[in-house]
């Protein structure tokens, strides 16, 4: 057979069977590959590689890398690409990591693939503050230069675990963080179709030198050729530590060894336990423990709140009056919040100016006056933080003495230890503020109740501009005499519910739930309500509930009912199959203005603010206890006068409820007595 014919025969045989024998080695299609666990390849069967330590944080294990010998954290690419010497042209990279605070101008490498004879990065992934960079070398399309694909606004430096999925196909690059909405980027230079990995090596957390070493924790690093890994990863509820393949040493805690054995893989944890009175819980104390000897409880700091880990389970026995809190005037709303290393506070939204509204500080087991702030028929306060900045926003219902109508955002001054004016925003009979974060961006939404006699106006969502340090209009949403916003998340999705109260002729109108899609809120579901004044979202196990407080039933076009105010308020439950909230339970209420969800031990409760029964403002507000199949059952009847708002809070001395009265300048702190 002639040489040309022999070549054609070999090529035809290779095309038919999908393989080619070279030097005794069979090379198959580069896309016919399994998930490639890069992290596991660095861990030898006999133990850990030099420069690696196993660290456990928040109950999850990861590798911490040291910079003494970066090359020790590498291995030849041929160990992964056994039957192919080409990097796949379509693939996903899955990373689970915990990032520490990275200095502003520092880049840290998660991994690199580098040719042995060159300092160039063939493929790599690196992180800088709020950015993730994917690097690749494309000889034919970039004249031998490296291409960088940058994903912006990727906020990982919050001391939390996160799972990233980077999907690559041609010129399209998609990054999914914690199974949220993907961030898609299209670039001019496509990923190469034939990137050779001959004589190349993978390096974990570095680019073959100490500079740029990854300082956080790595739990998962997997290359999945030929597919977008998102459908395979985003199946569980714990998206932040979702796994495709994790080294054995990082999996669940090993079984207890026999008496003559030791653990094969030792690991460390940054557990610290504080004794004594309740310490502060901030991001600096995150993952620290506090043992409360008086209550025999062990608590874990999640960065803002102490979470019970082990304690003698308590049950609510009865409620007793604890403190009469004299306020500047009738109180429309209350906000209880904690400023790290400063203390516990309560802000009251008071009706009249002067003297305006007040902030109280919890001192020696009581709320005492701390600061007065001029407000104009204030309706509510909202406490929130952006980075290290601490804010408190007030919703003003009326104009000031100059005829100007605006609500105000105050900022906490660490030097003065007081709130000072930060930004004024024009509002229209504002009722409520809601603060929330979506994909690392901060938002603030105001409920505009009416403008003059027109109740059908726009409420506004503002986005924080980190460059100017101001909130700027991002979206407007039509509302009808609205009273309340409620933000909540379910898995990777963000929702915003508005309580519409009155459209000018009727309180029997639809309130709406919006879902965040493609950079804005879009209508998700409409629910018929009757003068809705509040939404309260809460979780019981895996179940998600949404309760509405209906204040009164009025329609100018229908006969007057016997009682406008004795009507049902409703609890809705999310139906996953139907992808909507469906009614779960009706509860008879009397001009309900607020719901507050809280727990004591293993029991869950809802308390309603009943304000008026059609005859008197002296109406019992009721605590309902969750009783499973029976739903919520009334267990305590609390005498209140014009009850407007409830807040539940905890101190080292116990658990409390605080209610505000819209009819007298007196609010009350009630203590929950337990057995």
C-alpha cells in the first residue's frame, strides 16, 4: 500500500472509532471526559500535601494553603487528561471557597494551569475585591497574548462559604454564585478550540510563586468538560456549599476511631468560647461561641446575632408587664436594633413635632432615653448597614414647617455616638422603608401612601451608589395607598411584597408580590386584601409562610357592613409545585396593623396588633402558637390600646415583646416567662 493510501486508512480508522494510537497510547475525543477533581489530585493517598492544612469553619471543612513551597501544590496535567492532551473547549469550573478580606489592590489565584517552560498562565482563575477574573491563553486569536474575562460586583469577602460555577463556551462566559441569577459576559476572543496541555501542570491557589497565593479556604475545585454544571449543582437548598466532588478528607466528619487508632486526617477549627455576660456579636466574633451559664446555653455568632446551638429548651408559660415606656407622643412604629460594641436600641416613630421621635438604649435591663430626632408625623424606622456604615431611615408622613416633604436617612457617628443627618429623600406621605441586598448591591425601598388626595401613586426603590455614597432612584412601582414593604428570599430568588391599603374608593384591592428578574422587580403574584397594613414572612422548617394584616373592609360602592374592622387576616403558604402562595389559614382580627413572628425554644408564635374593634381602641392583641396540623391557635390575650406595632427581642436576661400605641404616649415592654 502506498504512503498516501496508508495515511488515509489511518485517518478513516480514527474517524470511525474516535481514537488514535500514538506511541502505544490511545487518544480519545477530548470531550469524552469525566468530572476532573483538581483538588483531590493535590492530596496524596497517604495524607496531606506539604503546604496544606484542613480547617473547619461554620461546620464545613476546607484547605488552607501556605506559601512556603508553591510548587508542592502542583501536579502534571497528564494525571487528569489521561486520554487527551487538549483542554476541553466547552466546560464548567466549580469552586467552593471561603474568602478572607482581600486588600484593595491584591489579586489571589484560585488555580492556574501553566506550561513548564513558560511563566505564562494557560488557564487560571483569580479573585480581587469584588471581581473574579478568568484567564486563558489563545495563540491563534490573540497573537500569543493572554485574555482576561472579568466578572464585576462579585462580593465574596464576607467570611461565608460560596459556590461558584463558571461555564465557558466559545465567546460566552457565565458565572453563577450560590445558584443565583447568572452573570453573563461575551468577549471578542473565544476560548481556544485546541489548547495543548502537554508538559503543563496545575497549581492550586498560586501561579508557581508565593505572590498572589490564595489566603482563604478551598473546599471544591472541579473541572467538568463539555457541560454547564449549574443544573447538576443547584439541586439542594444549601447552595453555598453545593458539591459535585469533594476530597474525602473534607467530607463529613470521620467515624470515631477504634481505641488503638487515630484519625487519618487531623483537622483544626477556629472555635473560641466566651464565658460570662452576653458579648458583642459582629463579623469579628463570627464563628465564636458564647456559653451562657445562667441559661445553660451554648450560642454561635453568625456575624450579627447569637444563634442557639445547645440549650435547655424553654416553653412559653405566660406574659408579664415589664416596663411602661413613656414616649414623646403616640407611637406609630418601633424598630429594635443592635449596634455592635455599643448596645441594644429601640427607635420610636412618634406622631407630633415637637418633640419629634426618640431613640432609647437598653441600660441596666430597661430602655432609657438616648437621643431625640426631629420628625414629621413619623410612621416607621428602618435600621440597616452597608459595609461598616450604620444607617437609620425614618418615614415622615407630613411636611415640615417650610412646606417641604421628605424622609431622612441618618448615619451613625462613631465619634459622637449619635445618629446624624446623612441624606434627605423626597417622599409622599411615606409609611415604611425596607432595606435589602441583592447580588451584593444595597437597596432601599420607600412606601409612598398618597400625594394629596391621590392614593394611586408610585412607590420607589433606590439603589446605593458606592461611588457617590448616595441612594439613587432605581425603579418605581405603582401602589395604592400602600402601607408596607416586605423583602424576603427563597433559595436564589428575591421577592418584594407590597401591602396596598386603599385606592380612593375601596380597601378591597389586590396587594402584589414582585420577583427580582433581570435587574428589576417584576410581578409574581397578586393577592386580594382588605386594607392591608403589613406583610410578615416567616419559615417553619422548610415551609415558607406569608401573613397579611387586614385593617378594614370598606367600599364606597357597596352597602355599609355591620363592622368594617372585624375581618379575617390571612396566612399564605408557598406551594412549590404551583409556584405561588396559597391560603393556609384565616384568623379573625380587629383592624390588624401588624404581625410579628418569634420563637421560644422549639415553639413558634405569631402576635397580631389589633387596634380597633369598631367601638373601642382597648382591644386584646393575641399571641398564636404554631400547632402543626391545627395551624396557629390562640394562646394568650394581651390587653392593648390602639396597638400599632410589635417587636420581639432578646437579651441575656430573657425574651421580650415591645408594642407601640397609636392612641396614647405609652408603649409597653412585656417579658416572656418560660418554664
